[in-house]
C-alpha cells in the first residue's frame, strides 16, 4: 500500500516579489474576501519546474490568507492553538505552514491560478504565479479542553519504508487522517476502503495501520518522487466531536497505487470540508515526514 507525497518544508532561495492586492469582487457570502497575490520566486537550476511551482503556490496561498485575515485574528488564533500545547514535549512544534495558517485563521474556499510562468534567466529558475483566492475567515474560538496527540514512527523515512501513525484524543469523537502531498494537494488516509469506522475512544491509542489491517497484510509505505532527493509531506490529523460528512469525496489511498497528486482542487475541497465544523468542535495536529531516495 503506497503512501504518497505531501506538503513541503519550503527551501526557496530568493523571494523576488510578493505583492498582494485586495480585489473588490462580489462574493456569495458577505464574509468571503477575494485576494489576488502576485508572487515570483527564484530557484537554483537544480530545482525542477514542478518543485518550484509547488513552493511558489504554497507561498502565494499563505500570503493570500495573511492579506485577507486581520492580523489580530492571525495572532490570536495561532497563539490560542500553541497555548493549548504548553508544557508538552512535542517532537516538532506545529509548523507555521499554509495548512496550519488556513485551518486556524482563514480558509481558501475558491481559487484560480491567473498566471503560471516559469522562466530561466541569469542561470536561475524564476517562477511567476498570480493567484486569485476567495477566503473565508475562521470564526469562533478553540475549546482549550480538547487535546490531540499525533506521532509518526519517524520523521525521516527511506523510499519504500513503512509508515506508522499513532493518535490519541482526550475525548470520544471521530478521527480523520490526511496526507498533504508534495504538490500541496490532499489525499485521505483514514477512514478508507479498508477501515470505514473512524470513531475513537477517549485516551485510547489509535494506530494506522489498524490491527485488522495488519492482520490482512496491509502496510502504508512511503514513496519518494523520482525528480527530487527528498520528498516532503505532512501527515495531518483532524479530530471532531461529531462526524464530518463528505469525507468519501476525497482522493483516497489505494492498495498498490501511488497518487502523485490529488489535484489542485483538493486543497480548496479540504478547506470547505473543514470549515463546516466550528472551531470549538475540532482540533488538528500535523507531523512532517521527509522521504529520502
């Protein structure tokens, strides 16, 4: 069973320009804000055009949310989430990534790439991308009594190595596990075609693969992309007090098949899906993994 690529730890060389313009477009909902972000990033020539696009798109999305959501909302939202982790020994502090930012501060509900232009000049690869994004600010407050622990067997894995995910919540509820692929698209790991029951009990450890899956010989193996030395992904767990409808619509992990991409639309699809759940009814955690060829 192949596990795929996920969102990256960004390592761009030169940030040339990051321009954001609030565009006065009419949205269906009064709280939806439209932003146009124009981004150009320079990379060394050993970075592929695909990798450069992935990183540039991630930066553009992050900047779009920053521009659309008031700074005080960003600060309070992220501080509240970190405050809930105080005193814990985390393997890695929650990254200030597009995924953390979007699910805690504002969500990209709709998006369109207006300009998508790679160019080689002066022995550098310049990637120019203009993104139009419709953003819904996240409302409400976190419930500080909710807690979720997420661990992986290793943050650095060899190509073809088995991945084991361990999760523990302090309340009864429902668990959803995603793989954010290296192109910023979103693939669902759990629930899946093998295990559909995603209800978990308070303070009881849940592992993926499950015991039932292991008994069937099912393992989750990471797969490195061929065009890069290290494939960066993020395992993302969502715990909700109530079931979240619509998870079946996500691209799901399949036996013997590698999804190199779940498509650009899967990012906004994930945002819309999660936005349906109030902040005080859910909690998320992420664990980056690096797959080495």
